């Protein structure tokens, strides 16, 4: 029997031992032993061809595999081809976080490899269902999965890079550099950015602080002006008339990086940067839930690497268990509004010291079913891609937990909608009736999620204004917001919880700072939710 093994490259040693045992049982095995060192369309075509021709798709289950975009795509393609699928537990994983159809399959426990477990594996291989024909028409082939590092590498191939683009790339690469599992790959790309002909002075300075031995240079502030017979380096002080030009560039870039909404830098001197909290925007993200909301900074201050204006940030989308989530970077914004209702005042500066993720769209009815969501009342407006509604706060909370994530806090939700620019609406500062699902008749109700791409927020989240109100984790209390005043307690089951974003039934476009409260048991055909998770 020809067996295809789907696995994460980080588990190669485990899978190599499994391959040996399967070969000893007389089976033909195909897996890519050089998975982490190859890529591109040719590599992916080879993988898909072997999935099509295999007799059994074997999924080597580990937390690394569950978080791997390549493994997810391989599994989805095998499932679409109606292949026989056998999950093999190589390490402990959160079974509840698996796709529903995968949870229903027989699992083979291969943790702590032994003769007894090898015999159990042989028994499972001998009791497989009959091979099924390929569905007609054949399912579409999935595209080549690219990791965030691969995507950033492609962006660095550009012939020209603006200063703003370099700052954006630097922020993302430093985030990956600070995570142990992606440090080496990020360092390669930081060196690539450093070698780019358009390298900005400030970016080069920051890269040298991260990789002191990148070219044997000392930090910029310790360098003296080069002598006339010394070659000028990119990102280092220049001689003659070029000094004035470089000074202007430094002032512009420093102002861009250091400026915060509503403040003016006292000077252009470089402050001591606050290091990023280690973050993993890679296929190594774990599936286990971290139900503690993103920690707020004790004193409001922004990291040097946090985007200080919305348009510096390029949306980053990643799938977790098949659900698109967008990354919200660390940074600061002004929570609330002086032009809004009384419950939006006073305005409070809120800062996040690490990134977090939030669902790109509201939770759909198909996703709710896929992850085994439980609700006493079915949605009123039926449709797989329509948002779940008629759901209580506790049902929404429990679904997110089942998916291995959590409800976002009120501050996380508003920051994802407004960003450091403190926008009035997710798309800008002017109401636009074409960018929100609102003011619809009862016969229309909700729309499919993501139906208005033009209404996307600065991080790429959709439907943050309109379609359905969205439960968040926070207890509805007056501002000023304080994270330690009990409003983020999950133990309170009776106090009203915040809902955000407005809905299809509201006659006005809802501002991103708008808020309301509902008792946790309240349900309605205009209330849904989305989930969030820690970085």
C-alpha cells in the first residue's frame, strides 16, 4: 500500500522513525524528507501528485503539524479527494481543536513509540475501509502555501523599497527575530534588507543593533565621521554635501517612527527602544488556547517598532484551523470618543505591549457547525457564510474556547477597528453608506460575511461596522477603562457584557467607538461575534 505522510518539518525525527516502522510492515512510503529546504510550485506539484496517487493519507499529528499551513492544505486536498485518512498521534494535541470530520476518525496513538504501539498501528492499517473513487469533477488544487517568512522574502526581492515599506518590513522581521523558532530565518531576511540598495539610515541603524556583527561596524552613535579615503557605507554618516541630505532623511524617518497621535517629539534624538515581546507569525503557532487577554502596558508608551500611523501597517492574514485571522500589531490608540455618547467618555489612551490576532470576519454558521458550536436557538437568517446570530454571550465564549481561542476584549476590538490613527470608522473618518451592512429590511437581514471588502479596517478585519453586533469579553462599565477594575472577569455570569459594531437593522452607520451593553443571556437576530487569540 502506498502511504503519503503529511507532517511538519520540525517533527522530522519523529516521522523518520514512523517511516521505518511502516516500511518494516511492507508498505511503500512517500514523504518529503527535505520539506523545510524546498519550496515553490514544482515542490508543491510533486506533493499534490503523490497525494492523488496514494492509497492512504497519513497525518502525523503534532502541535506543529496542526499549525502548519502546508499540512492544513495537504489534509484539505486529501479530504476533497475522498482519500482514506488515518491520523497518527505523534505528540499530545488538543483534539477538540481539530476539524469536526477529523475528530470522527479513528486515531492511532504513536506517542512514546513501542512494539505494542507498532502492532496496534499494523492492526489499524489492516482494518481500513475500501479505497473510494476520486470525486467528479476533481477538486481544485490548493495554491502553494507560503509562510510569513517566505512572503517577506518575496517582498524584499523588490528593486525599490520606500522608507515606509522598510519600516513595515523591519517591524515584522524583528517580531519573527525575537521568536526562537523563527530567529534564524528572520536573521537571513534582516541581512537581506540590510544589503538592499535603498536601505534607509534609521533602518540600517536598527538592524545593526539587532545583529551587531552584521558587517563588523560599531553602533552608529559610536562611529566617527569616516576619513576621505574611506568608502561610505549605506546607513552610516556621509561626507560633504551628503551630510545635509542624510540629516534631512534622519529627521523625516525619525519623525515618522517616533510620532504618536496627538504628540510632538521633543527632539530627534533616538530613545532607548522597547524590545518587542517574542512573537510567532509562523506555522509554529500552537493550537492550545491562551484565555488571558493581551496585556496592556502599565504606563502608556509605544514601542519604537509599533506603527504610529495606520498606513505603515500591511495587513497580515493567517489561517488557524482553517479560519482566517488578522494580526493586530502592538501600539497605542485613544479609546472612546469625545463626539460620541456618554458611555464613550472620557477618552483614555490604551497601549498594547504585544500583538494579538482577531478573526477576519464574524463567525459564520458553517464555522460554528464545523467546530461543534452549541446554541439553544438556531440562526434566524440561514446561510453557511452568513454570521451566526441568536446567540448568547456564554455560547459565544464557549465556542471560541472550543476552537482554541477566546472572545476579544473591548479594547482589542476597538484597536483592530480604529488603529493608532483613532479613525472614526474602520475605513476612515467619513461615513460611507457603501462600506457597511446596515439599514436593511427584516426580509433581507444579515449579509454574507466579508461581502463589503471596502469596509475593511487597517488590519484587514471585515464587517466591524454593521452586519451583526459582536459580543466581546468585557463587562459593560463606564469609562475610564481600567483593566484591573473587574470588567475583564470571566467569573461574573450576570453583569451586562459589551457588544460592538452595530448591525444590519441599525439606521445609521456605526462609529468604531460606539458601544452598548446586553445581559449575557440576551439573544437576538442582530447579535453575533468573532474570536481573538494571543500572539
